[in-house]
C-alpha cells in the first residue's frame, strides 16, 4: 500500500480537519499538497511524471480553448495522447516488449543478450494517464471548457483519494466540484462516509485478504487440484478481486465524501449480472465507460454493421486487457472477453442496466454468467499462459472431489464468503424489492446500525492478523 493503514488513519483526519479549517480559497492548496505528499510516500521521484502530465495537458487544454482551425486542434490532441501514452508505454510496457522479442529470437535459435530494462512501474500511472487523456478529448470535442486555474487542474490529476486505483474520473464530473466552495458535510454525510470506509475495509480485510491464501496456494499447485478445488480457487479469486477493488473504491468514495467531493460509483453489484455484457456495465464502470467513450465509439462503435462492431469489440477489449498489465495473460484475458461480448452481441443479448433486483427466474442466468466470469478470470490471475492452462485443465478434467477434510473446509469457507458478498450486493441495490426494503428498514435503525458497525469492527480485528496483501489494482 502507498500508506499503511496506521499512517493513513492519522493522515486522513489531519487532512480533513485542515481542509475545513482554512478559508475556502485555500482548500484546494491543502488537497493538492496532501495529494503530492500521499503519492511521494511511495516514491517521490515519480512525482515528476505527474507534474509532466499536468503541465502538458493543462497547456494543451488552454490552447484548444483558443485554437479554431481543425488541423491545429487535431495536432494538439495527438500531442497530448502521444505524450501520455508514450510515458505509460515506456514505464509499463518497455520491458515486456524487449523480453518478448528476446524470447522469439531465442526460439529461432539465436542467443540474444539484451540489456533488459528493469523499470519500476509507478503506482497508479494507468489511472491518472487515462484521466488526463479524457480531459483533453473532452476539451477537443468542445464538451468541456478548458480549466484556466492551474492548481485546480493539478488537483484534478493528483486528487489523492482516487489517485492510485481510481475510479477514473471525468473532468466534467470532478473539476466543477474542485472549483466550487463546497459545503461542510453534515452529520448524515459524515455517517455515510465513515460507513463506506468501514465497508471498504471489511471487503478488503475480512473478504479479499482472508481468501488470498487459498487463491495463492491454488495457483501454485494448479496442475494438482481436483475439479472442485480448482473451481473453489477461482470463486475465491473472484471474491478477492471484487472485495479488494470495490473495497478500495468504497474507501476512496468515503474519504472524498468527508472532503465534500462525490466520486462516481465504480461497481454496481456485478455479481448479480445475467451475462458478460451486463458485467461490463457494472464492473469497473469508470474504465468500461472510458473505453467505450474514447476507444470503442471513435473506432465506429456499432454504427457500421455487424462485423465492424465485432472488430471494434475485439480491439477495445484486447487493449483493455493490455491496460491491466504488460503480459500475454492479460492480452488473452482481453481477447477472451472480446470474443464473448461479440458472441453475446450476435445472439442479441440485452443487459439489464436498471437498479432493480433480478427476479427469481433470472437466477440460472446469473449463476451461468458467474461461472463464465470465473473461467475468464483464469488468465487474469495466472502467472503465465502455462499456469492458466493447468488451472483450466484441473477445472474441467481433473479428479472431481478433493481428498482431504481441510479442502472441504475451504470449500465451505468460500461458499460462506460468496453468500456474504451477495447479501451485501442485494442490500445495496438502489431500487430493492419490497422484501429487501423490509429487511433494510431495521438495519438502518440507530441501534441495529451501531450493532452492525460493532460486528464489522470485530471482523476487522479478527482478520487483521493475517498477512496484509497490497491492493491488486495498485499494480495497474
């Protein structure tokens, strides 16, 4: 983690207190300095990359606001994209392409001895790079006026609650909030913000970190697993990555809410989805909407016939996979999703984008979609394509039942964790059924709410003894 839990527990109240103590005009300076301190706690040298992205896109944004000729405007846009993606490419993909080329030459019988670049990946670089690119695109499209105040724009790029793992904020949503003199949060807002932070910690510590040893052990012995344990490992990873990433998002949203800024919702109960198309409307919403707006639609979207649509889906999801990491496993993951989304498009599959709870008749589709999702997660988690192949072989052709009682205990543990996650998701649907509203009503009562908070704190204490696992999306 950029800050360990104890340091962050001291850092956050200090920033919130100072932010609301100073006069409104100085608040952005408090947040800007705090954001740079937060990032520098990991490695101060990489602040230069944030400064460079900020300077380039601020300058280009101002120029786009005054330039009228389309040719010059396109040149400015290309400059922004090339600069940002160039930085991202060097730090995230340079070593990957050198190693891949060396491997191909070795297979051809040559013996290359390249000086492979040992490049440290700056934490969060993919997130703030996409955020600055979206700003330039929106100004270029005249959907947004360029930001003229440099400190405000710098804060948009480096805003610490969502700097290292999102959500990827649009300038049209975040910049107006950073400009305005925000009202001090009332008791209800503070209560909801702390509730989000606590929920995020529970997802991270009591779910994601608790199941991580099962995932690690499973992938280390992927070729020796029974079918039941291979599927259990994958369900455990589905819970880990969801608890880890949605937990971070909850913490980020709660932290930001204490500062009077609302971040966008990044997860909309994806494990209640009925197909993979719906998953991508509910999972990592800020990335999927970014890919749709700035890649899929400019490629032509679904406006030029079926085969062009399938091509655009494949390109978008393959590049989306590569965004996650410089490895062939992520490329395979992206290609797999592109194929599935294309097949669903050909079948006329329609996602339910509403906030209603699914009906009981949709349960088989939800289970089927979840199983397919687990299969697609294999290359996402695997250390190599060979490791992914071993896990898939165990899932579909290994011995069916585990041999030990300990393994059955892990199966029951993961089943219980899955039920807990589904209950949390059901209770958080924005438009619940009458039954869920009846259940939620007493949960919102002060006494019950206090008791649940106590249970959550106890769960954090009980599970905090396990080894801490860095947030998965810090590597992206």
